[in-house]
C-alpha cells in the first residue's frame, strides 16, 4: 500500500468513527425515503436514475466536506510533514471513496424500488451518472472545506449556493457553464440521455475538473 | 547535506502583516538549532516554514531532507483512535514497520498509554504521542515546537539524548524551547526571531554559564510606555528585571 493510500485509509477510519459520517447518511436516507415512497413504474428507470444522481449532489458534497474537515488542522499538518503535496490526494481519494459508498446506497435503494427490470445499458448508465454526481460532489465539497473556507457559516452557504447555481444555470440551458444536473434529468425524461451520454459526460466533468484544480492551487497557500 | 533558508519572507495573507522578512539560515547535517524569541513573534511560523507546512511568500527553503518529522506544540488529541491505532496508521503513512512504535513508546515512557484513546490523554501524554509520530521514520529533519512542554522528568532527560542521536547520524533538528532544556546541548546553535528578523545568537558557553558569574545591578531609565518592552527583552537575554515606579527625570538628565 502506498503512503497516500495509507493516509486515505486513516482518514476514512477517522471519518467512519466520528459523528460527522452520520449527518449526510441520515440526510441521504431521508431523501431516499421521499424519492422512493412509491415504486418506480416500468419504463421510468433511466429518468429515476437521473433524478437520483442530480439530487444526491448536495448530499455528496456535504459528505466530502465532512470527511475533509473531520481531521483537526494540526493533524493535517502532521500528514503534510509525512507526505508533502500527496497529502491532498490522500484526502480526495478518501472523500471519493466515502461518496462511492453513499452513491451505492442511493443506487441500491433505487434498484429495489423498480417495478420493471432495467436493461444492462440503463443500469450502467445509472452507475455512470452516479459517478458523475460523486465527482461534482467531491469538487464542491473540497472547495467548501475548512482550509479554503474556514468559517462554517460561509462554507455551508457556499455549498448550498454552489448547488443552486448548478440547478439554475443548467435549467437555463447553459450546459457548458456548470455541471448540467438539470440536463441529466431533462434528457433522461425525454429519452435522449443514452445517445448523448459522451457529450454530457464531458460537460459534467469539466467544472469538477476545474474545481479540483482550483482546490489544488488554493491549498498551496492554505495548508 | 546542507539545507538553506534563503531571503525568506512570510505573511499569512495579502493584507496581513509580515511575520518574517528576508530571513536566512544555513543548516548543515547534524545541526541542532534552538529557535527563541518572545511569544507571538513567529517562532511557530518559522518552524512550519522549515518543515514545509507553509509555503514562503518570498524566498525559498532549499534542499530540505526527504523525511521530515514534525511534532506540533499542541498534539491534536481530538481524534477517534487509541494511541496504538493512531501510531499504526502513522507508521503505515510513513511506510515504516510497526516495530518502531514499540521502540519509541518505550523510550518516551508511553508503553502504558498504547491502549488509551487519544481524547482521554493528559496534555503531557498527548504530547508524547506527537513526539512519537515525528520520530517513527528516522527523520532527516526533525522540527519540534516546544517539545519539552508538559513532559515528565524522565522524558525531559531522554529527549536531548534522542536529539543527539539524530544529530549524530546527520539529521537536522530545529526546535523552539521556552523551558531551556536544550540550552546546554553540546554544539547547539541558537536563533532568535524578533521584529520579523531571524538572527543567529552566540552559542551559550556552558562553563561560563555554569560558573554563575557575579551579578551586577544596572539602573536604566526609560520612557514608561517602553518599560515593559525593554524588560521583556532583557528577560529574554537572561537578566532579572524589576520595574520600579520611580519616575525620576533627573536620572535621565
């Protein structure tokens, strides 16, 4: 195991043992209870998957921020003294792993509530959309974590506004200006998501990539 | 290997005041450096820059040894691990065998703490955990922020020996030390951080110091507003200072 993976494991262990992991989990379960109060009719699988992926983004961002903020600041200094710049990657890997667990719970709940059985293509597209959702959540969570935004109030507002801006901009059709979460839902409901998946993937990864690059750059002076 | 701190300046933000300005220091293999200075002048900031935890605003820290150990002034004990689990994780992060945990816990007198949870530790015990994680990987550069604070007598005596061993194998040790436990360390280099500058002080001569030279009393008249500052500076130099309230203009004249 590399040093960076050992750090990711340490951070996951600390997160799992702290109360912080429970908060987004409870929010996720509440969201799932609302989303899947009734079963999903046959033929609606891909639309329901896109809705799930889009609505999970803020929960996943909250979880990513929670994981990155669990460790005391001085412990992060200790990690930097041991790993140098790779400390940052250790945090992001740990956060992404925790998001995969939450996204898998969301996806699992969705599958349990399907009336019909989805095709393999729909299933894989669903997994893919949840991965895009996790990437968006990771970037938003990282950019609102404590080294970047030390005030919890400012950070929470920034996280909520970040997600709202995704909704508003993508609702207005500006697919290149944000993660097009409304575009996922709209395309899925109109049955064009699968054919346009490569383009929507590029659009959905562009801003998280820029966000994570910005996070890396900002962390140089915010250890 | 020589590590160089060259024209280093630092401030925490664009509008923040400068903490250090144009500081320079050359650290040779085996050097043990004590960083002194009044509270709040930037000792911890300097140590963080040396350890690579902060990035200089200007200037550079060159040829820092690859393995850095850093023990913070206050160990962050608010973590959901036992001492043993925490040190095992740190050993894995440092890619060293878990055997080193046993060795260092024994030397630092913390064997009995291994099963305890970090939040339950006393300040001194938590401090030992901070020292242990810094020592796990045989650091080429060891940075210690107030390493003697809160330690029991046995560990206070052991720590200079550990520092001596690291120095003997060519490691560099930089420590801030208010308690003065390192003062008579053989070959100790002393640096002072004051008024944004880093200044190397003359080494303490243990013979002269140990002989307890005769004391003399010096009367100094100074503006009342500056008295406290001067007193602090003189105390930092090792003088005993009593401020009396006699405001006698005649003496100044």
